[in-house]
C-alpha cells in the first residue's frame, strides 16, 4: 500500500511540474517582459526622448511613436519597485479598428469577456491614490482577457481621463507585480480576476 501511495504521489508531483512548465511568462511582441527595469525597456524601445513621470506608487515611462501589432501607437510602461508591471498602448481609432483588434486578440488569447475597464481603473486608482471609475456616459467597447500566467489584457475605447475620445487603449497588467510594494502601509491589493 505504501508503494502505491508513493507512486501516486510521485506521479502527482511530476504532473504538477509538467503543468507549471506549460504556463509561459507573458512578454509583449517586442520582447518587453514583466519585471524588466526601465533601462531594459528603454533599450528595446530605443526612444532617446522617452519621458519619465512619477505616478504615485509607480513610475511611468512614456514612449512616443512606437508600434503595437503593426499599428502606430504611443506607449506607457509602468514600473513598481523598478520592475515593469503594466504596459499601455494608445492607438488612434483611424489606425486601429477596435473590433478587428479584439478579433486578433481573441485568436491569440481565447474568447474575451466584456468589461468596460474595471481592472484598468482599479490598477490606476491603486497607483495614483485617486479613485478612477467608469464614467456612466461612456458607451465604448471593453474586452478583457485573463491569461494563464495571470496577466490581464484589455482593449478599451472612450476611456477618458487624458485619452482622446477616438483613442483605442490596449492595456496589459501584471497583477502580482503591480500591487507589490516595499511599503506595507499602501494596503492590500484588489483581488485578482480568475481566468
């Protein structure tokens, strides 16, 4: 009986290890990956005019004239404790039909769920200490994917709060890294969305 239990336990451990290997850490198409430092991201982007801004609990690296899925975009990379935790791409609606973009991301990440940006606004509220909400008058498009490694990906339109009405915002959030902090007084993170 002990031998059977030992074999069953060994198979369970091997099976769990095999499952863990299947979950690949998320990386953007340009090779930028979670946990990179601002200098590592800047080396990939190659923008010598990039701008750094403090945003509460993080730092934003703003990069103009980059690309997302072959479309012109401006990017914002958010770092917490000098590790990349969030990536934002603002695309002009003339260059990026949100329906086509959602279809492309559905093909890569699986079927989306409709969401007007709760994960995005929760993350932004946490970073800045200012409560951001979905404005009721906005009737834009919102799609959300939760990837196997926990990354939240979303496509949003009519976001407001500094984005043009015709912008399409694509956001990627590393929930665990975004809410990591050296300062325990910053409070508990919002619950992660389940895949």
